[in-house]
């Protein structure tokens, strides 16, 4: 069968790659075209558009890039018409994907959505579009099934979280060899995960690294995103105790003592690697002012949302200062708060279910098409 997959971000590329592996296992003759990244490309199929050309964040940034976004929608529709897939599989990225889903229904192409748009956080009115335009929805957070089925009477499949698969499949590294290969010292590591888009990295790295001199016994290692070149990060490396590695975040988290993490999927990845973390977020003033008026969630990190309590400290906007980062980081490097946090991480993993999200989703897709 023919599958058309659209992922618009680095996390979507990761989950899309694992889904593609599972689809090829379930349907060895599968033909796949996709929007995604290097990880999906390594699995096979045909890359149409790289997510580097798609990733815009924040209300203002999207507005400035509206012409590019609309042009990409036109390209997608034309390519889908030429390919004539049996199904389109959307991976998150709702602003773009829900537009394509609406159009796809008018030409009778099946629409499956893997990793729900976070309409429980904002734009809940999108449920109308989802009910109309999405044939099958595969959710990855335990509270999403209740949200869709009990509140909105829309049946969905809870398949577990694909990050558990991704982390389970991650090969163990040899710490001394990894450190030597990446020019890291024997000092304990504080990992810095500042996001993947230029806007957020620029906002976050300076404040995250402002505490380096307060922790001289640690080395701070920036996890570079695959979508950005080293030259972009270079200006932030102002201290011999600041190191950089690119596209090796999971390996870094295996040996990190603690982490400073920008909100997003990385907060959950860090927790699943059992690394104590402080969540940091600063947006542009305009985007933040808009967001806080329309997003009603108690927390911004997936860890706290899933646990429904503050497990990891969140330093947002005006709270995200050198002073606060220094205080909160010190608390998780040793002592009772670190021990308690690690215990919460074990509970978190239990809530998310076991391995196999990608395989379950692929089986459901293939069974539905047959």
C-alpha cells in the first residue's frame, strides 16, 4: 500500500522514523513518501520536504512566514495528488496538517493522525475539524483518551508513548570513549537542551549558560540540534567549561548528572533517561503575552502535565533568571530533592505504558486499510 506521512519538526522526524520501520515490518511492500528529516530518510521511502524548511514557532514568527507556509501547503497538495496514497498519516504539526486533512477528505483519501494536536492545551475548538476530517486518531498521553472520548465523544486509540520505544532502542554508550571522542572532560555533566529552532535557542542559551561560573566542578554541554550548524552556537561558547556536541542528545543524557531543558518534548525525554532537570522557557514578549491569555494549562512541561503535579521545577519568562536557575539547579545535583525527583520519574514511566507504540500504531493503520 501507499503511505504519505507529514512530520514538520525534529520530534516528528524521530517518531516518524520509528513508525516507518514498523510500517515496513507490517507491510513489506509499502511505498512511502514523506515530509520529515534525516532519521526518516535513513529508513527509506522518498523525502519530499525537510522539516528545516517548515519549522516556525510563536504567533509572530508564523505571521511573518505565512507566505512560505501557504506555499508549502500548495506543494503538499500537488504531490499528494500525483502520488495517490491509500492513507495520509499526520504526525503532530497541527497548523499545517489539519489544513491538509480537511482538503484530503474532499478527495476521499483516508486520514490518520499519529500524536494528537495538543488541543487540550489550546485551540480546543479544533475538535470540530478533527471529528470531521480525521478518520483515525492515535494518542500517546494517557489523559488524551479520556479527553477525546469522555469530553468530546470521539473514539481514539491510546498506543503508549513512542519516546519509550526510541529510548529503549538507543544503544548504550561507553562513557570514557564518548567523552574522549567529543572532547569532554571527566567532570560530571550538566546537559543544556535549548530547543531546536533558532528563535528559542537564541532566547534560551544565554540565560541557561549564565550560571556556568557558579558550578565550577561541572562541565556544561550544549546539545546541538541537527537542524542547526555549529557556527550558530559558537558565539555562546564563552567559557572553557562550556562544551558542544551535535545531534547526540540521547547519548549525552545517558551520562548527564542533571539538565537545563527548554519546554517541549525534551522535558519528557530527559525524565525518561532519569536525569533530574529544571525546565526553562522564555518566549518573545509578544508571543508570551498572547500565549498566557489563551493557554489555560497549569504546567508547560509534559512531565508535570502527565503527573498532574509539579514534579520538575518550571522557570517561565520573568522567573527564568540567573538567580533562579542557580538555586533550582543546585537543589537537584544532590540531596533529598534529587532522590524524590528520580522516584517520580519511575511513576511517570509506569503511567506512559510499555514499549511498542510505533508497532501498535502501524498494526492499526495496516489493519484499517485492509
